[in-house]
């Protein structure tokens, strides 16, 4: 991975980021030993570590265009937190536009109704989501669509939309306007957007979905022959290896994006949710026993190469089919992805809520996912909130009843943060509080960022691996105690968590409630 070497070009405030980038390059290519956690196969049993994410899309949604759009977003995030989710993947750039403050791309039409027009009253969805998620002890992943510039090629585009300024960067296919994957200018612009997001906002990850080269349409070739002659032939590709050239175009974007993050804020992860089939076995002996569209051959997304190179910190393949599907069996695909060698990449399973609940396969899917992955991502969040098929009830009562922490990204950093010095209980005019010194430093990713609080009743052995007693994950250095006239004794334990979800040694105190 490339890191800038001209020290005098780097502002002093950014030198810590460069040092982190150098550290991550070292750990990527010279990794230490890593112990894999054993996962319980019963999804109703509590898990200390498990990613429980939800995709919160904005494309073709109108609910954020209303005057109470901010309240709608906040209520959705609170509801997802209440059902046990610990990661929100929020779509902020569906059409080379912005659901956040940007000097590079226009306000999204899905926020104001008209592209380029600020919402009234003006508000910042990404800032709102980020602040609330962190307040609730959740991660916020900023989801962008890298290549898509317009869902319809003839739709209105604001005067500051990149297409209006640089039409030569774009290509039209199947009535969609797309950034041309072959052009270096496209890659540079996408990386500029990502750097701007990361510098403006304290996001935990940048997330890409399954849209790379567009989904192919029978009889409609992708119009890139002129680009191939201009870029591919000079690079040594031939007509027989044109597909490899397309894959390399996407690979270059992924490398550039990872390098952008590492040179800006290296603790911000890069995640991707690819189409559920990498390759069918009939195309490649190492592929899955499936017969559907393929990432590698049809979308030119070589996901395994990105995993091998350590370019992505997590993948969440969209395994939206049910168990028993003839062309793409959920079980076959979940096991296939689970067998990948992923030394530097976590694996979550993308779950389709409606199909799962209609097929009455929730417990089966979660059981298989727990054996083969490190968590799940629900598509879409609206189906969770609608309680489609009773899924909200099922998650709250059975499968996500107890809190879980995301898995530590120990391939990036594996040392525990320092613990809090001590705990004390104190009466205040507002009530009885557990308090400790706030030692957070949000600017330093290895310092505490969250505090985890556990409550163990008298007679229960103190064990912070038992998530049934994890009652709060928060940036706040206090906790209001549920005082009940001193009738019962509890042992409270507080740990710190850094930006990589490493957990410190515990501090404890006995309190009568």
C-alpha cells in the first residue's frame, strides 16, 4: 500500500494519521498470530461478540424529505438499537450526491425533493445519525455508491453535479448514468469524496454495496471499447483479456480507496457487501455449487483478491436466497463464504428479512450464520421496523435479547486500551449515580472511546464474557443506578473500548441498590 513520503507536505496535525498508516501497512504484511473465537451454534444463546447490523437505505425513499425527516431518522436508529442492533449502515451517497454537508457534490433529491436544494429546515442526516449512533454505543458506517451517478440517465441533475462539470468522466448503460470505471479521473474523484467524508465526520467505516460494473443486460454490451483501446491496450491487455482489464479497473479503485483511508484516518474501516455469489463451480473449480450471476465474471468484482490483499476490513455478501433455493442455496453459500481464508477481513452474512420470514427460516439461518461468520446485516432496516413476519419481536425476545459488542478488528490493532482508574457511587440532586473519570480521547483511536458497563446481582459470578449482564455501552462516564432502598447488592464492572473494539481490564465496585 502506498503512503506519502514527502514529510514536509503533511500538516503537523495529520502526522499521527501517517504514523498509523505505516503501522497498518506493517501489520497487514507481517501479521501476528490470531486466535479465532469459537462460536455457539444456538442463535438464542447470548454472544459477547456479534455484529448485528442493518442497512438503512435512502435511494427512492421520501420520508426524509418531510419537515420531520430528522425525527424519523432518529426514531429509526433508536428502534434498531432497542432491538439489539449495534451497527447502522446508512446510505449517504446514492447518486453522486450527498445526504451530508459537501462542497463537492450536490444535496440529494431524496433529502429535499430536488437535487442541489438544501432541506428545509436545513439539517445534516449523516451528522445526526453519527452522533446518535455513538451516543447509543453503536457504529455508523457511511454507505456510498461509488460508480452510480444517476438512476435514470435523463433525470434532472443540479448545476454542481459532477456530470454537469465533467461529462467526459461518465458512461451511460441501461439508462443509468455511471462513472466510467476505466478513467483515472473517476477514481480520483471518488477518493476525493471519501476523503472529504472522513475528514468532516467521525464515521467508523466507509461501506460499498454490490454496484461495480453494472448488472449486465442480455444483448446490451457495456460501451467501453474506446476506453479499452486508450487504457487497456497500452497496459498490455488484449481482446482475450479484456475482462481482466475491467477487473483491474475495479481493483485499482479499491486500492486507492484503502490508501485514501490509511493516509487520512487509518482506523476507519472499508467494508463491502458484494453480490452473494463469487463464482459458480462450473466457472471455477473453487466456486460454489450455484448457478447464478457472478461477482467475478459479470460485475468484475474480484472480492477474493481484495480479501487476499487486505483491502477490505469486512465483507457482507448479500445471501438473500432461502435454504433450498435451486440456483443459490443459502446454506451452500453461507458455508462457502465461511470457508474463505480471511486473516485480515471479517465476514458478516447479508440477510433478506422478507424472504427469510416468509420462508420461516430465521432460526435456521442465524444458526448457520453463527457457525460460519461473525454476524449478520439485515436488509432493509424498514422491514425490521415494520416487524415483517414478526422479526422485530423475534429479535428482541429470542435472538438479540442481550447486548453484543462488535468483534474487535485485531488485524488493525490488538492491544487493550487503558482501564479507568477507579469507580465510585454518589448521590446527586438527580439521583444515585455510578461515576468514574472520563479518560476518552476521540482523536486517538487506541485510547478509550466507549465505556462498557456490566451489572452482576449478588450470587452471580463476575464474568465480563457473559453478555447477559452487559447493560450499557456509551461514551458517558456515568450511569444512573436503579436504586431500590438498598435491598439488593450488585457488583458493577466498567471496562473501556477503543475504536477497534478492544476491551480493557475491568474495574469493579459493590453497590447496594
